[in-house]
C-alpha cells in the first residue's frame, strides 16, 4: 500500500522554509533523520508521526494517505479560523455564562435554605 509520508514531510519542510535538520530538531530527531524519510530509506516512528501531526493540526490518516500539496495548495491563503477573530466576543460570552451560573447557584441555595427552614 502506498503512503505519502516522504512527500508530505518534504512538503512541510518547504512550507516551514527551513532545512531538513532544523525541521527534524523541532521533533527531537537527529541530523539526517528527515532526509532518510524523504528519500524513502526509512519510515518515521509512530511517535514522530504523532508529533508532526499534532504540531501541524492534521490527522494521521491524512498525513499518511493523502498528498498534502493537494490538500493545501500553495496559492491558497490560509485564513485564521473565525474563532480567533472573535476571541474577545467568546471571552465575554463565557464571562456572562459564568455570571449566570453563579446567579442560578445563589438562587438554588436560597431555595434550599428556605426549604430546610420550612421543613423543621
């Protein structure tokens, strides 16, 4: 079964605009390790694949089975996710949610206290 690990590693090295050794160092690999993957002399350990996929936020399945050059064309600008653009709005909503939760808890505590005093 064909995998796209060598070409995908090469693609990522180029996208990072760094040397193979610099790329390898990012993931705790010795000099020459990335080259051995790119020229198909060796395959990376699963732990290395996991580190790379986690760093670049891609699935292991995609990394192994799909050519990344087709998944992320060079001429397409990768815009930040909408969540990043709306960060302050999300923070405010979370604060409001916490305040609402505190109000509900206080109300329930009052009801519980009233119930306890009436049941004595």
